C-alpha cells in the first residue's frame, strides 16, 4: 500500500473509530489524543495487517487496546495523597522530620496482615526488588507487585485513621499528630 491508499483507508474508517472511542471517552481533547495514537499505530504497523479485508477490525482492536492503555495510565497518574504520604515517609533520603514521622509507621506496618506486612517491609523499608521478594516467597512477580500495592493502600488507610498530617505547600509532611487509634495499635504491638 502506498501513502495515498493509507490515507484513503484511514479516512474511510475514521468516523467508525471515533464512534467506537466515544463509547468510553467523552472529552473531545482526550478522544483526539487517542485517535492520533491509533493513527500513528496504523501508519507504523500497516504492513503487519495480514488480511486487507479486515482493516476495520484491526483498527477497532487497536482502538480497544489504546483506550485500555489510556485508562491504565490514568489510574497510575491518580496516585492518592495517602500513597504519597506512605512513600515520602519510607524514603531513605527524607529529611529528619520525615524520618521521625516514618518511625511512627512501624507499628502501623506491623499491624497489617502478615502477607502484606512482610512484603512491605522487604520492599519499602529494606529496598529488595520485586524479583528478589518473589524468589524468597516463591510467588510470581506480579503477585508481589499486587501485594505491595494492596499493602500500601491498607497502610495508607490505617495511617489516615491513626494520624493527622500537616503538609507544606509542596506536599511534604511537616507534622504528624497521633490520634487515639495510633496508641491502640502501638499498645497492641507491644503485647
């Protein structure tokens, strides 16, 4: 196929692709971005299309995966403030006030269910890679990643129950004030 054939094929199928995308994406600017991604994939991979009679099916399949990629990226970008708190507390190079606050995390981490607690300690405190942890627990890397993600969410939820955080204008933790729930967890961890 030459360049003119590709443009003709694209123009003949463009409205069908837009209708397909519009089922999931309502904002025009995002729809246009996804449409452009699909066009780039079409232009770069048109030689991989085996059956020229099924170009529309191929384009709709690419559309489906491109939309899924968009939502996956959007989910990744929507990191909650709770996760940012957890990660900033666990960083090795945090400033001294944050390190003081991170010590308050240990009883909360130890109050998590064992399958999350052990993996979070190895991953976020000791810095082991997901691969090393998966070998140690004889679990798949994707399972370890899921447990780290779920463990962080549980930890963030418990942190919000146990502490009140104040932040500077950049989102860095300035102070951490314990609530009554925190003392319950600390006392339970001493037993």
